[in-house]
């Protein structure tokens, strides 16, 4: 079983978006893979806090 990296909800394998929070699972998976390889995190701008709001 897979889980959404954004909200932790269970997701169906192969899904593109989380049914609960709407996170783009393909994009989140790419970010996690880059972090595991030691790549720098993309600049999220000057906004602080929740980037989904």
C-alpha cells in the first residue's frame, strides 16, 4: 500500500493525485527521489508556512 507524502492518506498504486488532499503524487515522488539523492530543494519563494494555501 502506498501513502500520500503530503497528508499520509492511503493511495491506490499508480494514482496521479491524492484523493484526500489533491497532491500531485508524481511531482511529490520526484521531489522525494531528488532529496534522497542529495539534490537541493527548489526555492519555494519568500512565503513561509503552508505552500498549499
